[in-house]
C-alpha cells in the first residue's frame, strides 16, 4: 500500500472545483463542470478517493447494475503521485465491491496496470454520444 495514502468512498470531503483544476492540469479533463463531476461520482454505484496529507490524489468509480455488469471509469492519479500503486489500490477496492460481475473499462494508456489486474484486451467496442456531449435532455 502506498505510504501515507488513505482511501474513502465518501464524496462529502471532495472539493469539486479543486478536483476539476487538478484534472485540467493533468490533461485528464473531459469537459465536465465541477458540478457535473460531483453528480457523476454521487450517481455512481461505487466511488473511491485517494488522499495524501489532505490532498485528493486519485479517483476511480464504478457504474454497476449490482448483479452482473459493471463499468469502471475516471481512474485518475495526480501526475506527481503516479507509479506509487495508488491506482492499483483504488481499483482493487472497486473490484472487491463487484463480485461475480463482468467488469469493463476503456483506457487510453496504463495498459500494463490493467493487465496486471487481470483485465483482458477485448477485440472491439462501440460508443455513441446521444445528442450533444454533456447536455442532458
């Protein structure tokens, strides 16, 4: 376990504006506002936050039907804290909450990490944005 890192599932202590700024700084921002980030995490089945010295240094969340299917998204570790095992610890916590489920994630990088956690590359996937990105009905 990474030194000095604690993990929580509670969104109450998250400064969403600060998280938004951190994501932008790390080029991990997908355009959500601070309020949309909060809604994304609060509406997820499971969320994990990594903290070091009062600073939020990692996030991960899972969307799940609670029975057989789950999707892991927003796996982020602050650039200055990468390669310390924080993402692994967050993912292990999420996976512990998803027994018996088919768990999917999409990644642009960190393939080595996901393979280490026994994720297998799939031959194809499909995606579609309904309407305009980040504009709900």
